[in-house]
């Protein structure tokens, strides 16, 4: 791994703790102006001080994120479909040159193992890894779920391992029972969990705690933070678990105190 690759990863995964809290706000690339992101800038601005990295598209970063903000960008570079069509039918929508112009710390795409366009999404990842290795930019692979696939350890281990074997530098997947087997399948490649659909705050914190306890190095949450009734409190609570080693109850108290201010 070259110097630039190591440096970019160290901006995302904090060397002091070996962990990270990513904030995902790239939902618009297939969902449009989803709840909480109609005015992305207003939603994201108060959360940035507590996020280690921001997952976002090039259009959104140029529209709503000030260039002076000191936060690593994980640039979503795949898309081409919407929630109205087959989700696995993705292509690469952003070239590596534009990722370099944006000064992305990582690039990301989704891989749909079991989806109708499984092979094409694995090919997308392969192309990104080739570009990333050429220019020293790490690739985060998102293990998207095919419509008929169950999010269990066997399936998530399968899709995560395929991403590792294809060359991904970071894996984003779902938390599930037996999650330690998913982490084991990834070898030395760090794993972060997706937040998924909005959950009650206590449940989202339990998920984050369980994932860290089972070997994940962090979380990449979106809706469970920006759709919370206290987004700042929620990201602070998640951060307390990931970086501070706090219990679920201690983290939930941080959220409650922020909500009641």
C-alpha cells in the first residue's frame, strides 16, 4: 500500500482509536430528496464537527458543502438507477479524475451479490480498485442486498468476501447475528456497518455497540442520525460508543441530554 493510500485511510480511520464514524448523506443518488436531506446543507452542517468522514456524491458536495470544511470525503461514484427501477443496475457515474479534483479521501460503489446485475456491479468495483491503486485512493465497497437475499451472516460474509477478493480497501455491510463471522471473512480489511432504515434511537445505539464489540471498526450511519429528533445528540452518542468505549446506556444518556436542551 503506497503512502497516499495509507494517508487517506488514516484521515478516515482515526489512528488514535483505529475507528471511525462516517456520516452517509448520499441517498439522493437514487432516492431523490429523501426525508431529512431536502436541504442537505442545513442538515449536515451541525453534524460535521462530530463526523470523521462524509459519504456524498459529487453534485451534493459541490452544492452544499463548503470547500473550507476539513472533513474527508468518501465520494459515491456509482449510480444510474432510481428507487423506481432495479437497484442493482448501477454504472460508474463519476470518473477518477473528478474524484481527484474533489480531493476525495476514498471512492465508493455498491455491489449487489444476488442481484439481477451482480456481475456488472462487481465489475464496477474492480474498475474502481484499478483506478484507486493507480492514484492512491482507497475504495469502500458497499454490500448492497439483492431483493430475495436475507441479511444473515452467511450471505453478508459471501458478499463481503467477494468485495475483499476484488480488492476493496474498506467494507461497508449490515450488522446481523453472527457478525463476527462476517468480520473474519474480511481478513485484514476493516469493516464498518451501515445504519440502514431509521430505528428507534436506543436500537440504533445497540446496533452500533454490538458491531464494535463483534469487530467492526466503525459505522457509516445516515438516516439513524439525520432523521433523529436530535441529530447532533445522536451522532455524539454514536461517537461515544465508537471512539469513547461507552455503553449503550451511557450513549443514550448523551442523546437524551442533547434532546432536552
